[in-house]
C-alpha cells in the first residue's frame, strides 16, 4: 500500500515539476518578447523625437538655394540676403514654425505728396495679387516694399520649383505695382488737364 502511495506521489511531483518548468519557459519567452518590443518602441520614439537637418527650415532653405544656384549671404542679424534673377530678397527664418518671412528691397520710392495716390495704388494691387505691398512713410519720402510668409518644410514637394515660384511672384507683383502707379499718375495728370481746360472754357 505504501509503495502505491509513493508511486502516486512521485508521479504527482514529477507532473508538478514538469508544469513548473513549462510555465517558467513560457514566462521567460514572454519577457524576452516584451523586452524586444520595448526596445523597438524606444528606437521609434528616439527616431521621431531627435531633430534632423532636414527638419530645420534654415538648412532646408540653404539646400534649396544651392540647388537653384542662387547667391546669398547672411547679415549681422542672421537674416538671409538672396539674389534671384537680379532682384534682392531679405529672408528671416523661424525654425520652430518652419516659416520664411520674405521681404523684397524697396521697389518704389515716392514723394510725400504722392502718399494719397500711393495708398490707392496699394489697395488696388493688394486686392488683385499676392504677395502684398506695404508702405513705410518717413520724414522725406514714401517707400513701398513687398512681403509674404510661406511655409517651407521637408514635406513640401519640388522645393526648388516652389521657392522659385515665390520669388517670381514678387517680380510679378513689382511689375504690376509699377504699372498701376504709372496708370494712376497718368489718370491724375489727365484729370488736371481736363479741370484746367474746363476752367478756361468757363
């Protein structure tokens, strides 16, 4: 009877040991998979969060300018002075928001007597074209500038074509602005002539 009990105990103990061994292997395998998964997640997180050159708007701009063959330099305040098709542009970069703040050098300087006329011209031009015209009135004259803001990120396709189009839009706006000024000036001259003629007739 004792032998039978001993045999049963041995079988039970052996079974329990086998079950414990299987469970230990399963836990070890599960832990190993979990560690590998965590390592993979860590790598993905590190890759997404680490800054890269292509994510910096200044680096993107320099790369595009080099590919376009544009001449450029940086002034003492860190702004880019860019020459494109004979025109000069001032570009300020803000890496945190990936925006380019683009100005064109003064495209027209008028007298203070023309301020009202130029205000009408600016309204006409800004309604019809983009980028926009701004005026700066000093003690001596009125200076007109063209300005815009554009987003330049690594995801923008055909960056050279995009930036070239932006610069060309400045040139188009300048031509339209100067033509509108001439038309307005001619219209005012004709009105003066007409008013003078009417005065003499009366």
